[in-house]
């Protein structure tokens, strides 16, 4: 099996660290640890924003770990990498996917009204967009939760070999 090498793995490390920093900043502002003006009040919407921060941080961690392992994007981590490193990469990706699925699930099935907007040129705004938006996000949530199931199944399957 041929090992895919990155031209410059530090580019992926830098991108990953930027993603981790952005995600961490989002999380810290929503939990009042990093004070900012006009922060959302505590509630379900604030928790969804925290999930968005987790998506950035998780994907950033995957990029950074990819760079550190000198593995190409879309490739499996090298067999020579320590098991802890492989598990950490899998866990970061899993947490990011779960957070992404949670955002879509809340947008589709969460309580309260939604402010989806959709307009068609010449016709203008389309009415009943909240239902269409919830259907779209519900379909996206089902797809991402399905991807998580396949991701976990493939991860467990490959760890046995």
C-alpha cells in the first residue's frame, strides 16, 4: 500500500490550529468565559452555537492531526501511527459530525419559529418557507446521522484488523 505524503504538512497543521482557535473562541463566548458584547442569552440557541464551535474545533483537530501524521486528506492515517493518535483523530471527527448533526436536528425539529427566507427572482418571497426549511434540515439531519452510523461502523470494523 502506497503512503500518501503531503507536500507541506505544516499547512494542514496551521489550518487545523486556526479551526481549533475559531471553534474555541465561539465556545468560550457562548459560555461567558470570553466576554463579548451582544452574546446570545443562555438557552437552546446558545447551545446550538456551541455545537457550531465544536464543529470548527473538531474539523480543525482532524486537519491538525492529518498534518502531524503527514497523511493526505481523504486517506487513512498511516498504519505506523500510534493507536492513541488514530483514536484521537477518530474521536475528533466523530464529535464534529455529532455536533453538525445536532445543529441540523435542532433546526428541523427544535421548538419555536424559524426565520428561513427564500425568494425567487421576479416572483419575490415564497410563503411557507419555514416548513420547507424544516424539511430541508430534517433531511440533512437524517443524512448526517446516517453518515455517523456508517463512520462508526467502518471505524469499529477497521480497528479489528
